[in-house]
């Protein structure tokens, strides 16, 4: 493939198991199944968090290192993180967990 050729792969994203939680920043966990080029995988524990100034952000699952810091349990390229975040936000809107702000 040369530099001018671009290949696109179909990506399917299914969000399920929305679980509301009460914590300082995380308000919901969801599971996400992604299918890319015929390969399916599931990411459990995707986090919906409150932003300080209002709004919502989506974060991949995390774990605590032996040093006590939090790290993402999975790395995805920015393009896949964006697709995942949009699908999760749409699901949260459909479920009535979040509302879209006017403006």
C-alpha cells in the first residue's frame, strides 16, 4: 500500500450493562463490545465521569499500580477512543443517565 492509498475498516460498537454508581467522579460503568475487521473484543468497566465544570467524560478502565497510581488497563488509538466515547455517550443519553445541554 502506498502513502496515497487509504484502507477503511468497519467498526461495530455495542454498549451494554449500564450500572449507576455513587462516587466523587464516576457515576456509571458500562461494558463495550467492539468488532474491528471481524475481530470482536469486550471492554468491561468503561467509566462515565463528571467533569469539574459540568459535563461528562468517558474513561477506559483503570487499575492501581504497586506505587499507588492509577493507570489505564487498556490502550486504544485516539480514533478508537473517540468512537468508543461517542457510542457510550449516546447510550447514556438513550438510557436517560445523562442529558444533552442546550447551546
